[in-house]
C-alpha cells in the first residue's frame, strides 16, 4: 500500500471518535495546557521512525507478537497477544459508546436509543471489514479522514461566522480553567506543560511500538523507509487536526459564553463540556452541513472499529488458531474462519459498549484510565524483546505485570485510598519505569536465558 495512504489510515485509526470529541471538551472545561503535548510529536517521530520501525520490520510478520516469541518464547508471545486483544476490546467498546452518546445528542433522540445507535454503527463496520480485509480498511479510512477533517473545518467556520470573526481566540485565562503550571512536584495537579509533553510522548511511542494496529500498517508498506514516511504523514496530520480540534473548543467556549441562552435547560458550559460539540452540530449547523459532521463522527468511529476488529482477527488467527489447527487446512477455510472472527469480535465489542456507561470521568480521562492502561506495559514487552540483550521471559512477564499494576494504582488512586486523585499524566510514566526497572532486575538477577542478540 502507498505510504501516504497508510499514514492517513494510521492517523484516523488512532484518532478515533474519542479524540475527535474529547479535545474540544478538554479545551472548554480545563484549559489549553495539553496542547503543549504537540511538542512531543517530533520526538516520537524520530524514536519510532529511526529506532522502532527498523527493528520491528527486520521480519515480515502478520502478528506483531511473533516478534516476542522469536526473542522471548511462546509464553511472552501469548501474553502480548492477550493484552492486545483486551486493550482493543476495551478501546473499541469505549469509543462505540461515546460515539453513540454523541449521535443521540446530534439526532435529538432520547438516551434510550444509545444502545441501538451503537449496534448500528458497529454492525456497519463489521460488515465491510469482514468482506474486504486490511485493504478495505485502509482505503475507507482515507475516505473517512476527508469527512472527519471536513466536519471539523466546517464547524470552525460556522463558529467564526457567528462570532463575526476570530474573537473566539482566547486572550486571557478563563476563570473556570484549571491551574496548569509549567511543572509541579504535586502529583495531584491535574495537568502541566511538562506532564503533557511526557505523557503524550510515552503514549505515542508505546502505541507505535507495541500495538498490532500500528505494526500491521507498517507491514502493509514495502519497507522501513515507506513505513517511516507513513508515520511522518500520520504525525503531520495529527498536529494539524489536533490544532483544529483545540480551536473548536476555544470557539465553542466563546460562543456559548456569548449566547448562554442557546444552551438547553440543565446544560452548562463547564459540566457538559464534552457534549457541546455534538450539541452545536445539532442546533447551529445548517441542515445538510450538520449531516456532514454527523457522517464525520460516524466515520471516525467506524474507522477505529474496523481497524481494531481486523487487527484482533489477525492476532487471534495467527497467535492462537494457526498454532493449533490441523496441518493441511485450506487457505479458503482460513479466510472463512477470519471472517467469522471479525464478526464475532465486532459483536463482542457491541455487547461490551453497553457497560461503558458505568465508567466515570470526562472523555480524555476515560481513555487514559481504561484502554491506555495496557498500552505501556504491552510496549515494554517489545522493549525487552528487541533492545535488552539479557532480558528473560520471566523478567519480561514480571515487569509487565508490575507495570500494569503501577498504572492501575495511579489511575484509581482516589478510589483505592479514598483520597485526592493522582493526575492521569502519571499513569504512563509510572507504568513504564516500573515495568522496565522490575523486568530488567528480575532478568539480570534471575536464571539466565540462552544467549540471544537484541535487535
């Protein structure tokens, strides 16, 4: 596949409806400091493009977790595959649920329709993914990117027109925004400039270096240079769209402060920040144009679901089914089995999305405290396999488990201790440090593995 097309697909897949809706809400309610995270993008591009991609693409693989078995054995491979499956199941269920909430708001339906809308969105993505595979996923992602970007630009243009210019650009700190310093030793400060840069850098690199969704995209190119170019396209698109979505948040904040009577009864700017974007789409965009943005939201969800379902199917087929199927099974039988895996995975995601209503927090924090909990520990398995010559299977497994637990403790500190919450920006760094230190210590001090060469 062409590098540019793959890069767009990678960006749209990892953006998802969660990011599409959460970024404006974050700007409205908490303030602009997370925009500083864009400074991490050039660093992540260098790390991913010149260190991770060459190491990963030394072998042509279907499942990223084949690399783990080559270096650390079958137990580590299966652990990585299971973690990935859980990661993407939770991630897809969350974004499907949040998408349904947004669409229900836009379409003026009651909350009782949330499950039905989730079923419709999920079913469409399952249908075309099972029919076409990864090529269909990448091509449709590119089409959906155009719709997603067009919807965001259209919203920003309408806000600018209704505000008679760019008066919506913030010139002072909003009274309700959080205290967001450059740096703080207080772990309870929700967000800082340094914390935004570090947390986004860790998530970017961990996703690019340990997630089947990303690695599967690299493998669809013709080599490391094309894969690096694809990641560059993804990084440029990410900066551009991130700035647009942040601007939408500033614009909506100014608009609803200027016209507070435009808000429905019981809705306010601070407590309903995540709903203001879909609410504006429903109430203030012209008929037809609002439909375009609805399509953009719908498309962003489906592009993430189709990629996640396809990747899970590839992992299940390669890491579990193929290991135990009888020799001589036909290629057509394997293809049919993959289609059933796609359908079954999609139906499970639809079912799990119903339970996401019980997870508290705004859209951004929901993502960090659910799906992203597994991103860093999963990535650490690849670090041990590719870059730590003395790593053992036991060390990698112990480090990964402890890293996951460290992230969980930070994420749910307030519930565990019944005290003030620790900033979600510490989840990734605590998980990374714990995993690498513990895994390296166990590997170095424990029984030595057979000699192997790190990539």
